[in-house]
C-alpha cells in the first residue's frame, strides 16, 4: 500500500485586485481559516516566497508576483465552518459606483466574522456578489450600531479612503440618545482612551489620565439635537462627531460624562436598559447618520445620510 502523497506548496499569482496589499494580509485572505499566528510563522521561516525570494510580512505584493504558499491545514472545526459559507445577503444601498459601495447597516449584524461571530456584512456581501473581484471594508461599526458603512470595490479606492479616515479628512456624525440632560455647554470631549481585555477575554475601553503612557488621544464633538421625554425619564438626542476613530470611542466618552448611551450593554445603565427594553427599545441607540468624504477616483465631495431606523425614531420625539 503506497503512502499518500505529501501535500504540495501552491503558487498564486497576484492579480490586480490584490496588488498593493501587504504580504501578511494577502496570505490571511488566501488561507481562509488559518490562524494569523501560523501565517506570520510561515513568513518568518521563509516557507513563503515571493518570486522565489524571501519576503517580510510588510512586503507589498505587486500584480504579477508569484507567491509560494506552503501546505497548511485547518482544524476540523474551522474546516466545517468554511464548508458552510455565510448566507448571501444584500443590504440597503445608499451609494454605489465602480469604486465603492455605501450600505445602510442594520443593528445586530457584525461587519465581519471573528470573535465568536461566524460571519458578518462583508462575508454576506461576497456571497451575494460572487462576480465581484474585490470587496473590502473601509472602516468598521460596532455590531449594535446601525448606519452608513463603506465597502471598497477596488484596491485603489480602499487605500485612498482609509488614508482619508486616518488623516481625519472625513466627516463622521452619529445620532446617539443618552440618559438625562446633556449640558449644552459641554461641546468637546478630549480625553484619552485605553483599550484592554477583561479576564474573560472580552475587549473593553476606558478613560485614562492625560499622562497615561497607554492612553490614545480621542476627540468627540457633541451637539444637543433635542430633549426627549421617555417613560423612564428625560433623555437627550445628540449629534456626535468623532475626530478620532478609537474603538468604542463614542460609547465610552459619553458614559464618562455621566450620560451613557441608552441600550448600551457594555458601558450603559443595566437597570435602565431593562426598563427601556420593556418600553420597546431593545437595542443601543447609536446610529451612523452622516458621512462626508472625497470620492477616491473623481475627487468630488460626497455626502451621505442614513435616516434613523424606525425602532429608534419612535424614541426620539421631542420633550
């Protein structure tokens, strides 16, 4: 009985859609289900070759490059998950052309798989659009946040838009409802944030002192849209513009001022949230409302708006 043939390396040619990517990101996309730690290990060991030469994780691949990918295997659990792809799903479209897609993301849907979530918006879109050569998230929204989400349809659009986000050249305004009366003179929150993991591995963020070496400067602008009367007491509907895009920035900044976002299960008021759920608010009141940016190809100004979902609009009547 002959032994089964040893698995062989494969050779992948970099296409136009992948050109410009870092080698590590190219491999993570190519080797679906393979842990990132393993991807970095095979790059460091020299098993991955670009045009027959060794390369580092931050090497940018070019169209036409030939990448040697060593044989890898994934766990049976991961393999089973990969055999069951995300269900195809389209989302309401706010803007679309050959370069980018802007969708209205519903609350309760993660933007991508991972951290206990099998799939998210991007995986569902790829299944719904099998002819699309390239679909990548430009930025992220928390799972329970609804509203405008940008997806790039070309590598050039992705890098251009991500540069705009990084350089704070975009205008991002959210609608958030918080408990109590937000002071009208409290217009700027400029407080550093620090991301950490709890004992159970859950990601959290907290406000830290200005001289904290782990603190990241974070700036949030707040404008009171209107006061709102709820069955649970007075609340404030806020227009919140972020100048930095830190994880959970709006949620933590508002809660740090004593006015947590209604329905926030991480940083909010647990008892108040239970009362609000009985009154009909069963999600976090945070919505990506407006987004302004420069079109990555034409250079024209683009301004998008997503109306409040009905579940939130019902709670935003003026006091």
